[in-house]
């Protein structure tokens, strides 16, 4: 009988296995993780405490469940090439727009923030860090809309929510479909309002080798002149993606249309 090869660093291996479980399956409690990886609770707790102390995992004080704060994704040579192109895109976007540039990929049924770039000397930092998970059945914000549209996910029966005058409001299926159609016409999606953290996002689908690869997003904090910059920022976003990924020309709405397109009624 062939014996399993012994790991030269068993503790490291188990810690990575736990992190991968959390990254792929979402939040889990200590008992679930102990059963999943076949290790005593006391041992798993030590690994989790270490991951939390390193900022790689977190724990909800109410549910007592652990969650991953980083994503583990395997990269082959093609994946490394894409990763380098994405990082180049994010760096260019953050420099040219003075906003946080983010990269989301579909993993475990959710969109996971796997790469980001902050503008130099940023006075205010966006809260979402690498490993941040965006569920696809709750808030119908810009990143979710691009993902739902390009992954061809069924919106029927889902109770999406959106912000209106600072409060969450349930959206009708009709309103959601209109928003997705408008995004397709514009070539990008944008949050209608700032979230409770004072942030709103632009989001654009990125294709690599003819396949949907992920979502490039720009996160901006509230600023008095933000609305006047919508056309300029969206043009930079689309042009940089066109340059880095060699996509066809995209029609960009002119300044006259910009206010109307984000006034979709949440009815």
C-alpha cells in the first residue's frame, strides 16, 4: 500500500488547507472546520488564531464563524500573464484617476477581491482589502451587476437591494434588468449612491482570450466634484482596459447624458 508523502511543514500545510476551505466555502465555525480537515478542535483553533493574528482570517463575534480575508487562487503560466497585465492596469488606473483600483474574480459563487492598487499619498483609504468577498445575491451594486451580467446568472426571484437616499431598498426584478441593460449600453456600471462607508464604484468587465476574466473597479470616496468627473473617469477606465487588453472601441456616454443614466428609479 502506497504511503502518503509526509509534508516537510505539516503545520503550514494544515493552515493553508484551512485558509483554502474558508476561501472556497465561505464562513465556517470551528466544529465544521475540524470535521472538514479531520483535525482536533484544539489544533484547528491554534491555526485559526494564527491566521487571525496575521490578518489572513477574521471571526464574527456574533455567529462565531471564521472567514478568509485573503483568497487562494492557483496560477498557471497563462494565469501569471493575466495577473501581470491586471496589476499593470490597476497601477495605471490608480495613478491616472487618484482612486483605488480593484480586481475581482469569480470564486466559490462569489466575487473575491484579489488585487488592488492605491494612489500614492491617498488621504483616505478604501476599507475593502484583498480577500474581501462580494456576494452576488444581496446588494445590486456595480461589481455585482457586471458579474451577474457576464456570468449569465439568473436574476429571477432574487431579492436584490440598492441604496436610495442613504437607505437600503429592495429592487424589483424589472429595475435590476433595466440597470443591467443600461450598463451594457454605457460599457460600464456605476453605483447610484455612496455606500455607508462613503464609497461608490465604477465597474467594467475584462475579457482575456475571449473569456470573462473578472471585474476591474474604481472605488472613490465622496468628494464635492465627483459627479462632474464621471465622464472623465469612465473614459480613463475604458481606455486603459482597451489599451491593456486590446478590446474593440467602446462608446462612452457624453457629458450631457451622464446625469440621466444614473437616475434609474428603484421601483
